[in-house]
């Protein structure tokens, strides 16, 4: 399955996707970033999410990063 299809699947089924799956795809998106500042920002966000204890908290924080999924799709 291509990255584009995986991103669309997650965006359409966000409530059914684990935070781990969300972050795995975000890692692939981060490979496309050209700005080190943005990359470092996202790495920090991901680390904070991984440190959270409950899945619901992780999902809430992941939801805030959905614009990066949109950004990737708009660049195609």
C-alpha cells in the first residue's frame, strides 16, 4: 500500500487507528520535510506523545498533527 493510500485511510478512519500507526506514518512524512526546524519540532511532538500514558491522550495529541497529513497530500 502506498503512503498516499495509508494517509488517506488514516484521515478517513482516524478514530479506528492507533496512535502507534499514526506516528509510524508521520515518521514517513517527516522524511519529506525540507525544513530542519519543522523536522525538529515534529520530533519533539512525537517524543512527547510517546511519553503519554493513555491511548486517548495520545490520540488527542495526534489529532493536532493531522495538518501534516494534509500537507503531504497537497504536495502530490
